[in-house]
């Protein structure tokens, strides 16, 4: 017991008489049902969380008792829960480092000044380390906020909450009604030169009001705001305020409201802007309102409202689930798992302090990392489209900070950390084995590679029965669902006007022939006129006769005659070209499949075999053969069933009024099944697999990156 509780360095601190400085404040807080004490340094704005056992030691630091007396009292009071002497020394060092201790030992002024300078330099360096956000503090707004708080206080009430809900609900209804107009050509509208100017003007203004929301929320519950400044977010000036004083609030919902106040402000601004946009005439005001909606929506979903980035949503989530320092503790927890279970470091300490925290920390550590990678890649891509060199530099900066620095820290840990003195060989083995396994998986292990596409049971052009002339259906000549041969009459239409026209033209031709026969040979001029009239009349008669013949619709192929709505067809008027039915070969169906443009080259050049699964018989894969390819890529679908509206996977262009044009071009292919299969109906969905054999993952990754560069940067 003495060996674990006593320290050989205890004599250095045992006689000191220390107390907390006047700028240090202690707050009680409940996190996940456990009592904690939060020390607030009001000069630096930093907070430190301590357990009740640690707080017992700190609370006895009154400047009169020695450290030895305090530890003896703690041993008597806490018994086996008391801190060891090494832990007490570490605690005193932590408090001394944060400049909250004052005692009978004269402070080293040079040390304090040097420490303060290092802290300022570190804060400035952290601003420049983040390639997407540089911070510069400007003024202390606390007095202004306190003076104007009575004007804002009514908003932080049940009346304000009710008004917000009503406004938000009304805005949702308006957005639903005008959704098509809101989203029409949205990319072109946003990236136009005129709109970018409005966007640059609106963004800092909205963010200024956003930050005031945080500031007033802090003041509403008795906090202080001592810093307001400018942050360069992707090199755009954006105001910010230091609302860290809210961490001292004991009510977690008050802390959450402070964190979410900016989000609520942006939602209100976006809702008001939507109302203006709906009612305003086209012009500058309407365009500005559209940008306010865009900023309030996109920034809330992607940045401020998303808890995976350390913006407003992060602090709201952290307060609601009662896990302070969620991001840093999540990273520490992942590090602990590696040290404890991979490196087998028995002394590794888990940052988990309450039940239920482990799951949150594990999930958040992974999710936040991958989301930061995704959002950074999106920002780099966006910037690179306009400024390629700048985007490349940002990308390199981000790669170094998000991947290079963690790897360097990990290597340093492996090389010099004393916790690995008995397990360093195992740690290097685990790391080397993991790298080797990843390399083998990426470069050597061949994995099945294929593309899954959707298609429909398709009819060739001669299988579609179209009407050749306008007319009323008089008679169905072939029984529906019967087998017909090519050339068999299927449906007969009638056009009384066309019949009368044929009779009149026939009489006209006879008349002109009679006149021509009686024409005097010497009257050559009149003979030529009659001959020309006869030629025109015969041409009209031939055309009318062909149209009359077209009233009898004949089969252009052999197969089963499908006649939808046969019972109601007789008596209906049909226009020329209108589809009346189909002649299909159900035993030898044609499959029309569409492939996204990104996969077109693979399908064309690397396909080894094709298989089809029919809806209704998904358990059986039927081999198929590609028989035809539409030469050019198309932006149309063969059937609406393949779109997201019809249950498919292909997104339609929202600007197309007919809802047939797709967002990205498609490759159309025709397949023929290698086995005789009976298809239940034309137009039914099929799933097609184009298999390319086995290939390591690195080849697919290379193609994916190459396609991104080709599509985004046109290089």
C-alpha cells in the first residue's frame, strides 16, 4: 500500500501552502448522473473537470494548510478513494500550469510571462494550422450585450418558442408548395457571377446575426462574452464570439440552447427570406432572399448543425448526451483501445467515466474523422474548380494535418513512449502486420468485380403496334393474347371522311381521263393542263388509298398479340402513330438495360459474362448476351420504372417538365437471354450483372480517382 500511495518527490511539495487565485471559479455539474466539479479560469476562458475526490483536495487549498496536512485530511476522509501522492503532485502541476494557483512560494514572473507568451503563440499557431478556419479576436462586447439584453430577453421564452414553431411550420409549407421553383437550375443560379457577389455580401451579415444569437443566449442565463472576432472560413471573413462561459451553466438544456442559438437564428432568417422570396417580384431583393435561404439551409445541414464538425451542432450534442470534450475523448478512447487490446499496455487508462459513454465515444471517433475527410474533400473540390493551384495547396495542407500529423505522432509514440518499454516489439509487430494486411488486401487479393444495373423487358421497334392513320376503331380482327404471324391484320379503323375523299378523288381521276381522251390533238396547251391535273389527282388518290389501307393495322412481327384495354377499344378515336398494342415473343424476350456513364467503359471493354435476374424469379440468374449498343450516350430512360420515381435508382432531372430526362448520361444496351424463358409481361423490371472477373481493390480505386479528376477538373 505504501509503495502505491507514497512518492519519492513528495518532500518537494509537502510544506507548500497554496490556494486558488481569485479569477478561478468552481461550478458543480451533473454528467450522466455523476457529480463533477468544473474549474473555470475566467482570464483564459478555459475549463477543467475534476472528480469529487480531486475536488476535495482542491477545496482544502486555502493558503493556510500545507499540502501534507491536506493529504492527511483526505486520507482520513476518503480512505481507499484518496489520491496517491504522485496524483496530487500531478494535480498541483496541472493547476500551476494553468495559472490558477497562488502560494507562499514567490512566483517566477519570467516563467509566467513566458508561459503566457507560449499560450498566445500556441493559440495563434492553432489558427493557422486549420486550413479552413483562421481566427482573429477583436473586441470585448460584454457591456453592449448587457445593455441591449432587455430587448432580446422576450425571445427566450415560451412565447418566443411558439412564434418560432409557427414561423418554421409556415416556411415548411411554403417550401413544399414552391419546391420545384426553388430547386430549378439551382447550381447555375448559385454559381453565376452576379449571385456570387450577393452570396459574399449575405454570408458575413447572416453569420454576424448568428453569433449574436449565441452571445445573447449566454447573457440570458448570466454568462459573460469577452471576445468577438473574425474567422476566415475558406478565406471568407465570418464573425465569431467566445461563448465558452456557457460551460459553467449547470442546466444542460441551457448549455444546449446556447450552442443551438445560432442555428435557430439562421432558421428564422431563412424562413423570413422564403416569405420574401415568394412574395417579391424578380429582382435584387428576391435574389438576396434566395441567398439568405441557401446560406441558412446549407450551412445548418453541412456545417453548423452537424455534430460531426466542431461547430454548433457538436456542442449541442455534447451537452444533451452529457459528454464534455466529446471529440478529444473520442480520439483518446480509440487510442486507448489500440493501446490496451492491440499493444497490450496494461497501464492504459480509459477516458470513459460513466456507463453509456463507450458507445458514443467509439461511434463519434470514427464518424467525425470520415465526415471531416468528406467535407474537406468537398471544399477542396469546390475551390479547385475555380482556383486549381489554391485548391491543390489546401488539399496538401489538409492531407498533412489530417493524415500526416497523426501518423507522425503515432510513430513517435511507438519509438519513445515509456509505456511501451515492455511491449514495443509487439506494438511494432501489430503495426507492421496491419500495414502488410492492408497492402495485401489492396494490391494482391483479387476480389469479384461487377456492375449491377437495372433494365426492363423491351420490345424491338417492329413489336410495337402503331396506328397508321387517324380513325375510329371499328373492329378487332385478331383475338387478344393469341399467336399471330407477320402481316396478319390486327385492328381495323374507319374514317368516313377519308372514304368519301377516296371516292371523290376516284371520280375526279375518271373525269380527267375522259376529258383527256376527248381533247383535240391540235390543242396541245389544253392537253398539257389536263395531263398535269390528272397527275396531281392520281397522286392524291394514291396517298388517300395508302392512308385508307393503313386503317387496317397489321402485325410487323410474329408473337403474342397484346391488346391493353381491348374491351373499351372499339369506338375509340386514335391518332396516327398512337400505340394500340404489342406483338411480343415471351419465349425470346429482349432486355433493354441502362448503365451509368461512369461504368460505360468497363461494361464495353471488360465484361466477361452477363447475367439477368427477373423480378418474380430473383433466385435464378439467367445468362445473357449483349446484342446491340446504342451508339451515343443518352439522357433519356426507356421506361419511367427505372427512375427513382418509379422505384428505380436513376435520378431524373427536376427541370424536365416531362420527367423523362435524367441528370447524368446513360449507356443503353440490348441483351438477349441465352435460355428460353417465359416473361410474364412487357415492361417488367430486371436486374443485370456485368461481371469483369476478379481484380484487386487498387485498380478500382485508381479508376474511381481518375474519373473524379476527369469529371471535376476536365484533365
